[in-house]
């Protein structure tokens, strides 16, 4: 058998990284950002009961 699934997501979810210059003229390009800054601790938090699809939320709004 086969397990096939379709996943629909935003094009900015896990597909690429942009340098700071993408957001701020004085920021670093992606080539100037050391790889040691690309990774760090992470967490998976299920907030699906508190948000709507495609909404914008700050951490303070979810506390």
C-alpha cells in the first residue's frame, strides 16, 4: 500500500531563509549571517484552539 497526503502551507513556512537586509536596509545579507545563528532550541506548541487560519498573533496575545 501507499500513504499519500496533500499538505497546503504558506510559501514562507520552512522553505527558505532571508537575510536581515530583506527586512532592514542596514541588515546583513544571508551570506553574512554565520551558520551558528541559523539554528537554536525549538519547541512545538499546539495553539490551534486559540487561533484562526492565517491570523497574525503575538506571544502576548496567546498568554
